[in-house]
C-alpha cells in the first residue's frame, strides 16, 4: 500500500470520527445564573378577591304603591335627604288589630335599632377622639426621639382606623333613623288616600344599583334602590381553609393587579369563622373561607375602584430581613 493511499484513508477515518463526535455531542442547555447575596425573604401566598362597599343601604318600599320612573343613574352622587324616588300609595284599607299590632312591633324594633346605632355612634366618636389624641402625643414624642418611628406609625394607623369606624357608625345611625321613619309611614294607614311618598337618601353616598327604572307597581318591602359610601370600600377574598388558619387580624396584605401597576396596601380585618364548599376550575371540591381586608392606602390612590371589582390579594405570612 502506497503512503498516499494510506494517508487518504486515515484522513477519511478522522473525518468520520469528527462527524460522528459532532452528531453525538450533547447539545448545550440554557441555564439561569445568579450571584449569592444576602437580603429579605418573604413568605406569602396570593388569592383572588373582589371589592365591596361595607357601608351600604337598601331602600325598600314602605307600602304597596306605584313607583314613578327613576331619574337617577348608577354612579350618581346623592346627598343626605335628597329625594331618590316617588311612590304613589295605593288606597289602603284600615289596619285590623293584628296588622296594626305587627306594624307597631316593626316600628318599636326600628326605634330600638336606632337607639342602639346612636349609642354605637357615640362610643365610636369617643374612641376616635381618644386615639387621635394618642396619635398626636406619639407624634410629639417621636419628634423628640423618645419613641420609635414604628410606634408612632402604629398610633397613627389606629387613629385612622377609628375615624373610619366612626364614619361607618354614623352611616348606620342615619340608616336606622330612615328605617324608623319608614316604619312609622307604614303604620299610618287610615283608609284614606295618602299623598305621594318621597323616599329620601338616609346618608350621603353613591347610587350603587337600582332595581327598577320605569314606573311600575311595587309591593311592601320590595327593594328599590341601593346606595353606599365608596370611601368604606374593603376587599373580600376567599382562601383555602388550610391557608386561612395561617392568617390573623392585622397581617399586612398587598393588593395587586387591580388595574394599576402600583400595589395597594391593606391588612387582614376579619377572618370569617364559617367556611363553604366551592368547585375549583378542575372540578375539585375545596373548602374556602372568606377573609375581609381593609384598605390602608390613601383614598386618592384608589378613587377609580368601585363595588365588586376584581383584585388579587397577596398575604404576607412572615418575612426575614437578613
């Protein structure tokens, strides 16, 4: 065998080896890399929720009547005492002894609720005044360097929470007064034709829903309108019962994906004691629990949020700074 033929065969064998190695060589896999560092670690979980107006009032018909066409639209602002709807009562027969007794009992119950609501309003006002004084005192001590900034912030948060509770108590007192007024109207049945009844707003707020638009007959106790105070907005989140037992009132919550990039801050207000069964997207039965979250971010940050808007709640279970 000549030397040139041997070299050609050797070159072919080497080329085949290189080609085989190229074919069988393992492909490169993409990887993520990061440098090890020290920093905060947060343990949390997310769940879907929706907003709801805490202070809301359902206006119902106090008598059998014909309701006139509504002029207000959902979203319209209403003032306390503003006429919302007009009812033309039907000719009513005189109340018999049993019906009159029932109407008197409803009036007495409404007046008792009104008295209780006014007592709750006075108690909330006293608590708000005391916590506001504590917050001002804590701010003064903080300025002198005598207490930590966190203690002053906690006092300020407590004062703000008490102010919201006072607003809610005033709303309930006004709503109870309106209920007592309607109960008195229902009792005043003499068998004579009654003038048109003006249904007025018991509190200032926003018209959330209307249950009719055009003129039509309405029955005693039939819902007509629903008004509420959007400043009392809170969030209700249904979480797994196994996650709910890890929560406690006061835990911080981040409200995400509500329409803006900036997250809203809140805290766990209440964990409902009773659960319910819900089917998941995969058809699996799950035990869920309602968790109520209070908004801590300033009102101007979430002015465009309304009732029953979707949000995502991130519950912070625990965190380690270092």
